[in-house]
């Protein structure tokens, strides 16, 4: 059994995402059937901007879109812990 992190998005029931970094957070949300907002999927447009309430993510590419403290771009980051976010 591969390891997973527990993720709660928009106060929906908790989903599990792979902990091995094999999917971006955006892909993991999509795979779990969460309705997502996105456009470029490369960290440029900011359409996927989400508020991270709890937990840690790691960027696999540098975010180019403007993000405020506490915001993340799920299209270019991976989960590094259990997360609570608003997307
Ligand atoms: S979809 Fe464009 S920054 Fe994430």
C-alpha cells in the first residue's frame, strides 16, 4: 500500500492523495473527483490559486503567478503533509 496524505478541500469529505509526489496537487484533486479551477497548469495564470489553511506543499516549478502569503498554486506543487485548503 503506498502512502497517502489526507486532504480536505472546501470542507468536503476528506480525500487521500499520493504522498510520493507522483501527481501535482491539482491532478490529485481531479483524480479524487474534486471540481477544480485551472487554466495554464504551469504556475503562470493563477487560476488555480487556493488558500492553504493547514499543512505543507512543495513547489516542483517556480510559481510565476502572484500569490499572497497562505496561498498556493496546486498545478505546480505536491502535498508534503495532510492539508486543509479552499480551492
Ligand atoms: S492553472 Fe495557471 S497557475 Fe495553476
